[in-house]
DNA sequence: TGTACATCAGTGAACGCGCGTTCACTGATGTAC
DNA sequence: TGTACATCAGTGAACGCGCGTTCACTGATGTAC
């Protein structure tokens, strides 16, 4: 080895990490190979020494982002009483801060729609990470059987993803805040009958 | 007038209609001007006699698709008893048929995530149609005040959009069917307490 | 009714540009002796 | 310890290609007289 054993791996990891931010910000097709390499302080020519194709980087960057999100949520909730965990995840996910910072947020709202049109191989990689995220969320639901928790977690994640996507279209004004609040209310008061559903005060944009 | 008065308008409408299908299928950036014009039986050179820019067509095509969806749902539900209307919309939206035919389906799952990154002007046009769709859905919710119905409709639409996007990543196998079923169950049994929530049989892929 | 003309929706070549990908090369690094 | 060498991560020019957009032109149409 002419270079330290970990040198290339470190560079590779740096490209993936920077790309995962930029791809979440600009979409799976919204930024080019040259700009992604520049983010990591490199030129575009070296790209194919690290990745078989641009699409391969998109997959790696997505997986990286999802792994970080899953780990962060597990860490955040592990010190909480079980009954509060699910609500904590939902409040964090459907916050103005998350809406306004896609680059550091969940990769699903940023990338899932575009990925639905990619190759089967790419979609499978995404689906696997999606399932991991569902499992993580299901663990936060304490008042249901494992099977029911999984189904509820699937639907809750869909609601969170859809809400964040729509809130981002709405920008950061009242319409957008209302969309976030509607999603939070739906997820956090779902056990109450519709007619008697209490209105939770909306957490406002800081 | 050298040509029939409606001639150019008809061509314009044909371009918009064909484009709305292809853009929903391939995404807001997934198909070029030349291919969109070819869909309408034209060559690309005439494009700028009809639209100020490619983005202008994307907006028109989105508006067209949303108007058609809203009208179709209103028509579908108007002959039903009020109590059945909301469920009918949800069942139709979260069906395998809708998942597998994005070109003729709702424009939100197909385009919203990409639109969240467009210009303010474009996002405003989208937001306006989104609000119309929320209004339409709120009208189908009979057992709540207007304000509560609007909030529930917002959250329900977010759940439907997120569910469809995630189901499309999942393809058309069991994972994807499970995602659709979870969304349907969450929306159609929401009044029941979590622990007692009944499992509705999933409508299977035809 | 017939002929010359004006209109304008649509054509297709061309524009500059940025993309993903390839490849011969560089130069900093550690090795051999 | 010093010098020649081998390695290989990273460079930057170049590739073919498709994109959005522009524009001089065409030719079918209806009008004028």
C-alpha cells in the first residue's frame, strides 16, 4: 500500500456523505457528477474509481441517509418512556425545521417519488431501507401487537412522507404550517373518535 | 382568421393533455420537449408558439391533471350516500390500479416532490390546485365541521400521496400491496381506538 | 369562378450548453536495496 | 541514509449525446377583387 489503508475508503465515504446532502436538497437527478465531486473537494474524473455509475452513488447516498436517520431516531427515543416515543418521532418529523432542511432530513420525501421510476435493482435497495425504517418506527409503538404495530408504522410513515412533500410545495407560510399541523393531529390523536377529536395546538414555525 | 378559430387552441389543448400523461409517467424532468411534442403529433420547433417555456407546460399539464381528477371524483361521489363518499375516494386512490397507472392518476404523487424544488411561482400554482383538491375531499367528509373536515382532508390526502409514492417504490408485489392496505386501513378505520382497530381485508391487485 | 395575395401554425436546422462517462497522464507516497 | 523505482488516487481534456431554445422558412388555408 502506497497510501494509508483507509485513505481511499475515507474519500469514498466523504463523497457519499456530501452527495447524500446535495441529492436530498436537489433531488435524485437535480445535481451532476462534477458538482457532487466538487462538494467532496475532488474533480469529476476520479468518480468512476469509486462508483460503477452515477446511479450507484445515488443508491449509496440514499442508504447512508436512511441509516443515519434510523440510528438518530433510535438514539433519540431510547431514553424516553415507551409511551412517548412514537409522538416524539412524529413531532420531530413533521416540524418546520425538518421541512426547511431537506439536506439533513429523511431521504424518503426527497427521493422516493423519483426512485419509483428507477430500475428494479435500485427500487429494491430503496425498499429494503424503507422496511428498516418501518421496523424502527414500529418499535416505537407500544400499545399494539407486532403485526399491528408494523401496519400502523407503515401508514404513519406514509402520512409523514406525504405531509412533508406537500408542506414543501407550500413553502414555509401558513398553508405549509397547516399541512404539517394536520399531519401531526391525524397521527397523534388517531385513537379518538372522529367527531370528538380534540384539536391539538399546532407547534408553530420557530 | 386563416384557420378555424379553435384550431390553435385545440392543438394547445392536445399538447397539454398528452404532456400531462407523459409527465405523470416520467416525472417533471423525465421527458423532453421534443418527445412531448411528438406525443401530440408535432415537431419540437412549434413548442414556443404555444408555451413561454418548458416549465410553463409543466404547470399547465399539472393543472389539467388536477382539474380532471377533482371533477372525476366529484362526479363519482355525487350519486352516493354522503356517508360512503370518503371511503369511495380512498379505496379508489389507494388501489393497485391507481398505483400501476400513474399516467392517468393523481398528479400529486407523480410530481409534488419535484415541484417542491421549483420556483415560487410554480409552487404557488401547484399549491392552489392542491387546496382545491383538499376542498373537494373535505366535501366528502360528512361527520365533521367544515374546519375539521378540511384538516382531516388535508391529512388524508397527505396519507394517500405518501402511500402511493411508497407503494410505487415497492413495485407491484406483496410489500407494495401491504403499503396500500396499511394506508387504506389507517384512513378508513381511524375512528376506532388503536387497540381495537379491525383489520379490513385488503383489496387485492386485479 | 378564378387568380393573386396575406396569414400564421407548424417545420427542421442550428445554437450553446451541460451531462455521464472514458482515458492517458501526473505526482505524492512508500518500498527496495 | 540516500537514491531509483513502483504504485495508484486523483486530474483534466475529450467523447458523444440530448437538452431547451431560437429562427428563417414552408405550405395549407381563407380573403380580396
